[in-house]
């Protein structure tokens, strides 16, 4: 009887020791039995790319050969971006993520003629509105219930809806296209509270497409646009059930 009572006491103590506390139960997706936590995030940052080398090289050569212009239009650099997204965590180490990012870039130049074309000039302006719609699978390096810093990596696909407003002199024409690329991600989530995380990340896309553009004499109908981008962002992630 005493042995039975001793065994019962030991089992009771073990149960109390392994039973999760109330704070652990409300500790979000860091608790092992509660992976189905969704996260909504808002990010701001800077995106470099896409690049329009094919058209830029053609335009600079064209105006040099036709009117002797020594002016040159520069390439797109990048722009300040804003994105919103949703992360769905379906296990301790894996999650799916969906993100919408948008920004605008603009380049312009006035090509002035030389020599016999001294009185000639042409202005070129290109405004590119970029949206990147991405889906990815993430691997999260989350090893303990109370881990405050969680690195992650991921890969997936991105859809690029592009809108180009091209102005030559006083004439403007709008062109649109959509392309598909692959993406890669890496970042770090830092716990602020049980529901709020700060996050910093870097994302890359890789791809190419043909972009239609306003017609000039002897110009191709479209030019290759490099959809390789680098996105550096920081923001806040809010977790909810």
C-alpha cells in the first residue's frame, strides 16, 4: 500500500512538472502544440531593380547616331517600397507566406543634338510602376519554446505586374505586362511580445521578360527587361489565431 501511494505521488509530481503553464499555452506558435498561428505583417524598405539595360543602350546609341547627342539616359535604380503580407505557420519549422509589394521608379533625359543637328532635341521619360506578388515556403530555425530570435529562409514564385508610362516629347503612351520569376528570402524575426514581432529581411527575384515600349523609327517592338531585384525591408508582424 505504501509502495502504491509512493508511485501515485511520483506520477502526480511528474504530471505537474510536465504540464504546460498558462503562460506557455498563450505563448503563440512557439508552444509545440499550437502551430496554427497566422501572422499579418507590414514592411517598408528599398528595392533595387528591375533594370532596363536593353532599352537604355539602344536609346543612347540611337540619339548619338541620329542627332550626335552626347547625352545619355540612365537605368532604373530602385525605389522606396511598401508591402503587406500573411504568414501561415503549419508546423514548428515550416510556414507558407504571401506578400504584396509596390513601388515606383522614374528616369528621364533630354537628348540635345550637335553639329548639323544643333537645333534638334528630344526628351525621354519612363515611369515604371512595379508590383510584386509573391508566394513562398519558409523554413524557420525555431528550436525552443521561448526562443526570442528566429532566423528563416525561403523560396517560391513571384508575379510581376508592370505598368510603364513612356513619354517622348509631349506624347505619352502606357504599356502593361505581367511576368513570372523565382524568389529567395532570408530574415530574422525578433519577439517583442507574445503577439508582436519585429522582422528584418532580404528578398531576391530572378527572371527576365520582354517589355513593350513606345515606337520610334527603326526601333524593336519590345526590349528585354531584367526582373532581378534585391529587396531590403523591416517592419512589424502581428500574430493571431
